[in-house]
């Protein structure tokens, strides 16, 4: 078979480009080192000699994944799975550029054939008989052009008079309250109509689905508009609402449109099921509509494929005026990628992809029903559940959209926790938990394609719509199994957290005013607290600074604990400042011990800061007292030795002939007591006598088994800790107190050699002498060391200052080194 050499080259170039990009993607996943094209390395001006195709493609790949390389972590964004049918769609864009340079006659014949074939195939595939097709990039453009067609049909003078003819009878466009956000505003903007031409029809409030258009209300609105001298023009109905995937009563809506001569336009994901052998009656009614918009690119996983609007109209001139058809052959080439992809897949391949998506939704729904803690919309209302499935309306058994949410009833059935605190703002709390659930599922099972939707009545829900994601992400039945498994695990954690929220609030109030519970209903976790400093003499600015410092240090210490609880500063753009946010917890968490530990750590940090602030004043007073005693010692020495011994040369000769035994003793500066003591005992016993060290009150510290995390309740069972154990603070190896706790200020010793450097025996403390109480944090030893180190630095600075002020011949000895 003869093949045009140019066409063969186009296919070869596309294959080579896909290979280069594919190799780069595999290198990215494998972590292979590759040249980095950062923003700073991209040349600004155009290179004079040009670059080859491979270099340009490598540059494109690195620009796509530049953010991942800078952050040095894999991307969390969903990447489309481009299969062979996707390559055909990409090839269509390349061929369209080549075909556009053909001579006009050959181009006209080829584009007409492509457009006719694609239109015929789609109309038969989706049961839309005698229809025409419009291919457009924006999936809203087809509806805009359909509205222009209807305006041209209903206003005969519109082609010549323009918008002035609309003043006689204002056109009205009706849309459901569940339609796509902003769709009606976009129509009015593109058509030049006022927003008063848009009428939003409410959904059912008593009978039927709350996401379906209220047909009786629509009938009433149409009659009111006709009586007001307006012209009902078009109705936009849904075969699968954007949020919940519900289908309007299309049969009744079509009868109402025929009665008032309205144009019925249908859109929605459920239109894809028209290609299946068995179609529900609700969706089958869409085939009676005047137009429908399809998105086969999303349903079949075809990249860069246009949306299609199928419509029925007998006047080609009006279709041309509305922009639904074009006299330019190049415009018809928009159908080329879809033309190639549909031929590649074939009828059976298209049906198989759509059936696979609906099978996935049915599989998930059945698994949700099979769990005792889960109920569906058709289950008994009295059944207690953890997750509630919200879709599958009436006989819509093939609906490709499944919604589920974390249910409230679980709070009374799972454990003994109290939920009285959820009475106010209960819906907001559950919405926060369901939002967290959706984010976690999307992160844990990215190939499932689940996302979070906000509905007016149900609140925040998790949506599984495989028709929009399965072909793109390559979702399989195994992914649904993993999704249900992760869902079950997360529900247990959410149930435990919701039950313990009230207990956590009460325990925090018990430690008031040092701990303050921060009410934030939108936080999906155990709760939020803040440690409040107890110093009353601080002004507002100083208090705020200390509040921030203490809570920052407290958060750091909590994050270092060996526990499963996640402590954080909360959302990045949150309104709560200087707070500690606690995430989800399991049922075996001891809330009382958790709050006690937080309070103890906060007090320790506050007291340590207060001790450091007081140390400056203590050292300053000690230096002043030392100066006075040194001055008095110098005067006594002068009276005892006389003036001659103070002269440099004469004093040395006299001391050599007649040594003098000085009776003046030194002084030691005790930092812990803030006082000056005599060193007489030091020189007589060869050891420095320090004051008794202040020790913590000996208490018994409970021990944890190896591998056991903090805050686990005794006897509680969990996945990570199966054996029964008593939970307490972890054992810490006590460290010796710093030996540098005092400095010795002495006058010059007599001529005999100075005594040996005494050893500090007062600071030797055995590990058995120090034990921690349950109220103390396990990091108390480290905090004490930091305080003692600060004391040592202050002591050294004090000694250096005194040395600089002493007369010649005097020495300052430091004891306890």
C-alpha cells in the first residue's frame, strides 16, 4: 500500500517526540540524574544557530517537570495516561497542519468526508438520529452557538435588525440550580443579553432528588414570563449534574418544552451511557432533546480532543449564521483528532471503555453496601452507618457517579465518647472531616480519581466519577479495592477523633487558665490549644511576644515526642496564630495524659524563661556585693602589711626576706543562691563546700514497653500496639548537674604554692536521686542543662569583669571546674 512520504514522516516525528518525552518521564520516576533547566538557565533571546528537535523536546519536558525538580519530590498532580488512542489524537493535530496546505479542492473533499464520518458515527453511537455536529474547544461554546441559532429562529428580523428586535420580547433562558456554576452568566456575556434574561429554576424540595429541576416550578415560571410579555427561549437540563451526577426528569421537561416551544439542551456525564446496550429511561429521554453537548475526550481518555454538540435543525443557513457550521475547510479539521481516535478504538472499544467506567462505580457502590457500617440511599433510614452513599437515584442503576460522606451517626455507636459539643456547628465539623477524608483518599489512592465536592444540602462529599478520570488515570478494579480498604481505615480514625473532641475540650478547660481551648469548627482533628503565660506584670506587647515564644517552643518539643499524633501550626492561610493544632487520633489515646503533658511542658518552658530573665539581676547584684567585699579586703590587707609592701620593687624584696601569711580569705559566688560565701572551708578541706543542690521532688515514673508510643491508654488495643501496657513518660537517663555552679573570688595567696584545685563534689548526683513526675515532660533534663549552661556563661562573664577591676596582684580563681 502506497503511503505519502510526508505523512510517514509526520508519524515518525510524532513517535520520536513521544519516545523522548516518555524516556524523560521514566527517568523522573526512577530518580535518574538529568540536566536541570531551571528558570535562570533558560536563555532570554532567541539563539542564532537554532536547536535540534531532541534538544527542544528535552527542554519542553524539563519545563513541564521543573517544579518537581526544584522541590526534589515526585509530583502529586495527576498525569494523564496517554495510550495508543491518545497517540492517534495527537497525530490528528499534526496531520491537520499538513492537510491544511493541500490545494483547496482536495482540502474541501477531505474535510467534508472527515466531518460527515465523525458526525454519523457519533449520532449513531449516542442514539441522536438525524443530527448535525459542531466541534468546539470550549465545551460551553456549543451551547452559545445553539442559543444564537434559537434567537435567529424565533426572531425573524434578528439577522437584519440585530439586538433591537429583542426589546419587543425579552428572551428568557432557563437553567437548573444544579447546573455548572457560571454557565448562565457566560451565555449572557457571549450573547450580549442582560442577566435578567437568565432564569434559574429551583430543584425539588419535597419529592424526588434535591438535585433535579422542579418541573412544576418551571411550568409556573414559564407562564409568568409569557404573561409579562417575555419570550421563553431555551431550557438547559442535566443528564448528570456537575456535583452529584443526578439526571433531571428529561421526559417531562421535553413535553413541557414542546408545549411552550422551548429549545431543550442537555449536557452531563451520564450522556456517555447512551452508548451502552442497556440505558436507563431517565437518560434515554435525552435522545428526544433538540441538542446535547458531549465530551468524548474525557470519557475515552483522548488528549486535546474537542467537545461535540449534536443538534437538530433543518435550515443550514441559520446554522451557518449561528456559527454551528463553517464555510472554511480548515475549521472542519477540528474533527480530525476525534475522527482518527474513533476509528482506532472502534465501536466495541468505545463501548468497552464506557462500560468499564460504569462497572467501577457499581463495584464501589456494592462494596460500600456490603460493609455493615455503610448504608446507601436505598437502605433503611434507621440503620446506623459511618459512610453514607448519596447517589443512584430512582432506577438510575448505571450512573457513573458515586458520592459518599462521613456520617454523623457513628459518634454514638463507635465508642463511649461524648458529642454534646457538636450540637452547635455540627455540619461545619462534619464538612471539615469529609474534606480531610477526600484529600487523604486522593493522596493515598491517586489512581482512583476521587475528589471533594460541596453540595448545598449534603455539605462536603467525596465524589468518585470514573467516566471523567478512569480513562485518563488508568483506574482498575484493584484501585477500587484499595480505595475501600483505605476508606475503612480512615473512617475508624475519624470516628475516634470525633468522639474524643469533647473529652479533649473538657480536659483543656480543667487546666485553665494556663491552657486555652481554641474553637475552630473547620479544623479536622482533635482540637486546637494555646498556652497562656501566667505573668501578670507584662504589658500587652511583651505578653504577645512571650506568648508566641512559648507556644513556638512548645510545638517544637511536642513534635519531638515519640507519638503518632501530628502537631502543627495549622493551615497555611489560617486565621489562628500562636496555636498548636492536633490532628487525627486513634481510640486508644489517653486524652488526659496528653493534656497534662502539654500543660507540664508549657509550664517548664515558661519557668525556664523566667529563670533566665531573673539570672541577669542576680548576677548584677552579686557583682556589686563582690566589689564591696574586695574593696574591704584590700583595705584590711593594707592595714596588715603596711605601705612598703605595696610598692612594686620594695614589696618584692620585703616579701623575699620576710614572707607574710595573709589572713584574708576568698569568697565564692553561688549562682543558684545568688550569694557570696567564704572559701575558708575550701582551703581547709581541699574541696569547695557548695550549698545543697535543689532537686526535683522524687516521684515514680511509669515505664513504657519497647516500641510503645506516648499517650497510649493502658489496656487499649490498636493496630500499632497489640499488647497491653501501661503508658507513661519514657525513662530518661539523668545527667549530672553542671559542675560550674559557682565562682571563687580570692585575694593573692601567700608565697607558698597555691593549694590544689579543689574538686566540686557537691554537684555529683547519682541517677537514682533524680526522677521525673508525670507532670514533668521527658525533656526536662535537656531544659535544665540549657539553664545551667546559661548560668555558666553568666558566671564567666562576671569573673572576667571582676578581674578587670581588681588591683594588681590579686587573682580570681574559679572553683568547681
